[in-house]
């Protein structure tokens, strides 16, 4: 049982290395080092134990904050080597402080701000808890401002490891909570890897790989719709790729609200797919029409180059004659359903693609079967 955190951290490190997720790898390494420090402190004199536990916890939580604020870099890159070197330097510095300065540091760490309550009964130094408060605020702010599976995992690991430090002398206490911290990092890694593999980064819709998996689960009755943005290349050439990306996001947002049990996917480029399990094409047409009309009626405001990007300055200059373009797009949709002629998802998709071309040839901004 005592080796559980080490085993889970080792597994997380191996998977993070394979997935090129250096932040999770270094976080798992930090958790493992902090756990070893907790176990080692149980056999040390009281002053050395207090210093080792407190400094290990401070290093771990500081590392989690730094990794949350840092950008993802390869472990074998210069940035990865620097981060790994800093963690190893922490180990050396903490070891030296415990060996040669444990007496004065223990006296400092024994200072108490609270003399009663849960904090007073905790084995972790109140000075360390006070120093960790900004790190906790920083992790929460990072998750609120830029939500992600990795940031949430780092915040959760911070809380679990902090609880582990409260009663390190209680049997299996630190083991249980440090194992939880490692598992949370592993879960965050897997969730983030799933997002990268199955979700389209630009639009947030499920991607082509997710579509292929969905097609394998369909029964004998389903409908597939292929959707394409009309004149998208011309639109891109006129307004630029940044505006084109805004259009794709808008189209994806409207498609994501499709009713009737449909699921939207980004097939590639400006082409999208909607799958309706257990539905005929006749049943799906009203839901697809609602999506087409919503996209047609949506107006995008193109930010002029002179317009300030900060909202406060933009409000101050509002109404001063700034030119703002309003643009809109339409989509064409091709629909096909599984039947005696079209028995496989590949055949149904090809038929929907042909129907999409007919919609284009007939004037666009319409649905064809």
C-alpha cells in the first residue's frame, strides 16, 4: 500500500512522456518526490521532520502553480530541461537545509498564527500554509480564466497533497491522499489526450476520429447530413483567415445546438457532419432546416483594424465613426439515410456528399436529399 503513490506517479510519468505532456510529467514527479519526503520524515527527529515535510510541501505546491502558468513544452527541449533541473535543484537545496539548518528553520516553522481549530491541530506548519495561499489563489484563477483538464488536475492535486500533509503520521493518510493526487493528474492527462484526439481544436466540435468511432456503433436506421459553408474560399480571400475562423466557430456553435438527437462533427476544412441515430431523413429535415436558418440569420461583426481590442477602450471610442463590417454566410446540406440500397455508413456518407453537391448546383443555401 505504501508504494501505491509511487506506482501511480510512475504510470502517469510514462504516459505523459508518451503523449508529450511535460507539465503533467513534472507534476507527477513532484508528487512522487513530496511523498518520499513525507515517508522519510517519519524516521527523522522532530525538527528535521518538520522542516523536510514543510519544505517538500512548499516545493510541490509551488511547482504545481508554475506548471499551471507555464506553456506546454517538450521535456527534451531546452525549456523542459530547465524545468527538470529546477526540480532536481529543489531536492538538493531541501536536503542541505534539512541537514545543516533544521534547528533554526524548525523554530521559525513552529510559529503559530492560530492556536485552536483544524489548522492548529495540523502537522503542517502554519507558515507554510500561509505561503501556499497565493499558490492556491493562482491555481483557481488559472482554471477560471483558462479552463482545461490539465489545469483542473493540477488544482485538484494541489488540494489532495495539501490534505495529505495535515496528518502525515496517521497510518495510510498520506498514502491515500498522495495516491489521489497522482490519480487526479493521470485522469487529467487522459482527459486532455482525449480532447486532443477526438475534439476539433478550433470549433470545439467532435472531430473526424470521433465520427469514425460513432459510425461503428450505428444500427440499421440512421441519417447522415453533410454540411458545407457556401463560397468559403472566396470569403477567406476577401476577409482573411482570422474572420474565416470566426465563421467556422459560429457555424459549429449553431450546429452544436441541433435538435432531434443529432450530433455534430467537423469533417474537415469548412465541411461538417451531423449524425442522427434511429432517425429517417424525413424526420431530420426540420431540425436541419432550423440549423440552416439560424446560420443564415446570424450576423458577424468584423472588428476594424483601428478598433481597440480592449473592451474598456472600445466602449470609450464607441460611436466615434469606427467602421464595422457586418457579414453573414449560408450553408448547403446534403442528407442520406440507411436503407436497402445504402447499407453501410460509408455508402450513406457518399450519398449525403452527392446530395450536398446537388444542393450547391441548385443555388446553395438549401437542403438536398
